[in-house]
C-alpha cells in the first residue's frame, strides 16, 4: 500500500460527473504527478485528498487513516500540507512573521501582537523561523513585506511555511501557475532540493509538462474524471491514450 490511497472515488455535482471510480496509490518517498486536460477532475480529486470535498462513494486514506470529513488543522496534524494555486501568505506581515506562524502552530502555541501590530515571539520561535528562511534561501528577505515579493518568492515562502509544519506528504496544486520561466525553473530546483534533503512524499497537480517531467517519478493521467494511464514519465510521453486525451487523436491511428 502507498502512503496515500484513493479507492473507488466518485463525485458528482448535480448532473456533472467530476470523478468516476478513481483509484490512485502514491508510494512513500516519491514525487507523483496528476495531470490531465481542463475539466479532467484534477482539482476535485485534490480537494478530496485534503478532506475539503467528501466523495459520493469511495475512500481516501493517508497512512491507513481516512482523511474524509476532517478539518484543515486536523489534516495538517496528520502530516499533510497543501500549496494552493494562488500563494496563500499574509501580505501585511513580513517574510519572517509569515514563517513564524507555522512554527507557532507546530509547537501548539499562540502568538500576540504588540502595540504596533507586529508579532511577538520568544527566541525559540524566531530561531526556528529564521532557520527555515535560510533553508529556503530567503534570509535576506526576512524584513520585507510579503506582499511586495515576486510571485516566485511568494511561492517559495509558502512552500517553506508548509515545510515548517514537518509534513510527510506535500500536495502541490499547480505551484508554477502564472510564473515566468525563470521562477518556474527556480521552483523546480527548490522542489528537487526539498526531495533530496527531506523524507517527504510529494503529489503534484500541474499543467506545465516541463515541470511534470522534471520532477515526477510516476504520473497519473486523468480524463473526464477517470484515470487513463499511470506509468513512468518515459512511458507517458507519446502514450496513445494521453495523446487522445490532450490532442483528440484516436488511439491506434
């Protein structure tokens, strides 16, 4: 069994069938990509993986425990962190203050604001946050307002905030969406380094095939809510069912 198991998951929205009998197994310690054309059901599946949506039928489990119906903080406590399509950071806070928030959460602490609306923390939390910024190569940006950073740096900060929670599974929802190519390549390099440095499993939804083939060890292709193929990147390239899903070319032609 994989660290993440999806079994016979179906989800309808009114008369629209978003997912139909989806089965997926993500092996521990791998990078597993989920791809497919628009409307394939990728986002619906991801929302089922983090408990945001409850499927009509089927099960989703992480390390043998069901994620269905759990609240976001419970999902985090299980060891799952999610990066959204649009970076979710606190623009009015500094980069360091953003990083301090998950460090507080990891210690089950609470934080206070001083009279100027800035966060107050003990030395342990500050040290932990600064260490994470060093890991993300962002120590020189610690005093910047997060809102003033580039999209690539906002994404780097958000990934660092997820890692501060020490997850065992990192879910990435189109992490390079809206990025310039240089920022995309930097994000690829960052994720490769994270995978090398940490005992972590990564599941990624992505449209950019450059990102997918640079990172993934296994790829699942969805079309119309149903898995078409699961294989290695080398075997996915040029696969007739994949060409049919993306390009409308009939298999065997």
